[in-house]
C-alpha cells in the first residue's frame, strides 16, 4: 500500500498538467506578486498582533447593543478573526510563498 502511494505520488508529480498548474499558481516576481503575498498574509497578522485585543474588545462591546442582522454578523466575524491573535499558519504560508517566489 505504501509503495503504491509512492508510485502514484511520483506519477502525479511528473505529470505535465500538474507541473503547469503548479507554475500557474506561483506568484510573479514583480511588485504585484510580492505585495499580494505581503498584503494577504503578513499585514493582517501584524494588525492582529498590535491591535487584535482592542478590535475584539470593541466588537464584543458593540455586540451588547442591538443591531440589524448584517451589523451583528460583521461584529461576530471581527471577534472570530481577531480573538485568537496571530495565526502562525498564515505567517508560515506567507514565508513559504516568499521563499518559493525568489527560488
């Protein structure tokens, strides 16, 4: 079973369609590629590190007052996003994409 999985994985890795799909996912080495990785993976974590507790406290305070459905959902999403603090998974993915970008 283990050998069968290894041969299947090698066949997938050597498939030209897989290589083409992997190349199309790679960010480009230009301003937009680098800034996209930074904006989507690092900036939210920096905001969560410095202001996550303040944002969570504000959102929980706003949930105590009555709002319509969309505002309530908005504040619940803010609590969900910033309650945990920094996501090391996002930072690891961002670092991996930057390393992949330059090599």
